[in-house]
């Protein structure tokens, strides 16, 4: 079985008290069954406290409900009480794993990091992009996906990485990547593999682009579920910034995370639109692009309802039409 790891996966270390945000804020923490049993049977004051804060959500999952926007196990010194008193291995799976992300396709597995973690975002968005580390290990299961479709997605994702690494301005590279996604989608739909001509693609993009509307794009995100007042404030006060390398790396991370997921429904375009729109949004909101992208990820990528809403909007919302997204990319 192949495993493909983002090259920063193994070296990631939580910065704990130095974290400018923290995964111990704002989110309910889902507690796996094994940890819940451990906590239910734990003697002493910590056990009593764990039993007090564990509850069930509407889906029947055991969770720690946040109190005052914080995990109730998060101490005043910004350390986790469970980790401090029982050690790392006693953390529930959610907290042990985060921000490590695993996509298991049966016969191969991919690992990367969540951009909603500020330290992971800093590393992934400010470091030069490099190929993932590929290793072969024993094990694996027969895949349930469509092999032919997955082969196309794996091959075209490599091509997409190459396009996103062209030595051209960020907005040009993103424009080419956007158009390449249609090229890849055509193959996924059964078309022949044909050469992707960069010069003709740029001429096509400039012909097609229509004046985009940044406000309409921001308004769309305002209507999604919002977790923090900070994000609401950022959406209310956009302050556009120039294109920058972290925004290009945001696109690369989106391609790494979402491209292969098109094997589930053969719809690559809606995922690439989501990635391109994330870059446009981060540029439009401005500020430090790494911080803006991290908040974006916390609000959007860690909320399945928000992700679904964007994938639906990719075809339905007037802010997401191809001509307008191209217009925003090209500054028309
Ligand atoms: S968000 Fe990342 S760096 Fe911050 S506390 Fe969580 S894992 Fe650590």
C-alpha cells in the first residue's frame, strides 16, 4: 500500500501556549468511544470534571461542550488539563490527531495538515511547495473507487501542481489552473487526453472574463454559518491585499486536499471553484494572508455544511460563474 504524506506532516509540532488561536476554542470536541469509557471510569477530581462536561449532541455523539467559547478542559495557562494530568495518550482521538488529516482510499492513504491550525497554516503557506513523500508499507484494502477515474485524477493532479508552479504572476497561474481543471474534467467525463496549451488558454480566459464582483463573493460567505465574531468582522470589512505566494500555496493545499475527492461524484469543477474562490476571498479580505487563510479554513473547511453549500453554489450562485471568477482573477 502506498502512503503519500505532505512533507511537513511528520515534523509538525503543536506550539501550545504560543498558538495565536487554538483548537481548544470555539469547537465542541467529539470524544471517541474508547476515550469516553476511560473518562467515565476515571477516579478523582479530573474524572468528576470529565463526567460533568461530557454530553451527547443531536447525532448521539459524545462531546465536550464548549463553555465561554473554550473547551472546559482548557486551563487558564492555555494547557489541556487531560494532557497535563494524564499525558498525551489520554487525549481523545480528535485532540490526538488534530491538525493531522488522513484520507484513506483503501489501497493508498494520503496525509496532510489542516490549515485551520495557525502553526500548520504558517508552515504550509510560507514554505516552498514540494512534492509529497511517498512510501510503500504492507497492508491496505481493495479500493471501492473507480480505478480509471482515480488514475485520471492522480495524473491530472500532478499536471495541476506543475501549472501552479509556473514562473508567472500568481493571478496568471491561478487562471491557468482554473482552466486546466476543465481540461481534466473533460478527461474524467470520458474525453481523450489532449495537450493543454497555456497561450491559447490565456487568450480564452481573457476573452471570456467579465467584470467580477468582489462584494457578491464576500456576501455569499456572509450568508454561510459563521463561528467567530472575528470572521464576521473580517467579512464586514474587506481590505484587499496584493496576490502573494501564501495565496498560491493555499490553492496548492486545496488541490492536495480536494482534487481526488472528485472520484466520489466525478465533479472536479465544483471543488476547483471552491479552491479558486478561497484564494479570491483571502485576497479580497486582505490582512496577513496566512492569518486570513487560517481563519477561512477554520470557518469553512472544518464545517461540512459550509463546504457543501460552496460546492452547490459553484453551479448556482451568480458570484461563482466562470466568467466572473475569471474576471476577478484577471482584474477585469
Ligand atoms: S491550533 Fe494547532 S498549534 Fe494551536 S493549539 Fe491546536 S494544534 Fe496546537
